[in-house]
C-alpha cells in the first residue's frame, strides 16, 4: 500500500516513518506538517492509505479527510481520545492513541491491508485483466456503488463529477476527472474533453467534433481529438 502521513509535529512523523520502514507491506511515500501541502500532493498522486493526526492547528484532520476528493483509507493518530467516535463516522480503519507501540501500529496496518484487499477484490482488481463490474466511491460518510457497464458518460464540474447512468439521476461525487479515469478500465473509457469521459462502447455516432450518447451531445476537445480519433484507425 502506498501511504502518506500528516501531522503538525515532526517527531510524530518520524515515528510513523520509522515504523513503516519495518513493514514491507506499506510504502510511506511522503510526510507533511501542513494540510494544504498534503492536499496539493493528493491532487496528482493517488495513495491507498493516510496516517492522519486529528488535532491540527488550522484545519482538523477530520475536516481535511472529508474535504479530499480521492478515495483512500485512513488511520487517525492523535493524543486525544475524545475524537474516536467521530473517526468511525468517516469509516476510519483504526484510531491510534499517542503514544502507541510498534505492535499496536502493526495491528492497524494489518486492518488496513484487510480492507484494502477487500476493496481490490470488490473493484475487480484482484487478478490481472479482471473485469471491473462495480466501483465504490466515498460519499455522504458512506460508500456509493456504481455499475461500470451502466455509465453513459462522466461530466466534470470543478471538483465534482456527475456520473450519468442508464437509469436514475446522475451520481454526484467529489472527485476529479483525472482520479476517476485512473479507476476506470483503460481499454473501455477515454477522456475526450477537459470536462468529459466517455465509455467507448456507448458512442452512438460522431459528427464533426461532437459525440452522441443517449441523445446527449458531448464535445471533443482539441487537445484530445488526435488520441480519440486514433481509436478508429487501428
């Protein structure tokens, strides 16, 4: 699992770094003392797990985790036990009360591994080339299930997405198009515009630089045009 750690106290990060170096199953890619720096990193670097201090000076760890668009597991680390209940509301893997031992840290990692593997299997990633039948996304303190074959197209709106599906209203997610594209099967979906991703098999017709899917016209952006039309020249 690729991980990052966020704590306003550098010694606390040093402990996490030292503990992670003794566990082969987790790769601590980076540590941060400020939420803004961590948020900027996550915009372009997907991770599987965040070690997160709750009692941060400008923005609490809980508020930070609720605000990020990336779907990731979290282990909270804090010196205050009163936040434990709130951590369960965001489905935290574990709650480490400082100071914690290496043995207690290891148990938290094992719990994270168990949940991470379950998510991999659920998303169809447990075997190379496995078909992704469903995707799960964090929304409203829970998980929302999206059937991949039901997706008509995905529309980006600032830091939100609208996943348009065959039946029912669009599924609204706090996620970037880049992060969504990384989760979708690459051979089935393509980005055609800075604001749109489409499933290739749902394209009904193409006229000029417009794609028709389910009576909806989706534009082809100039910077995506060459890659898109190369699909039909193989």
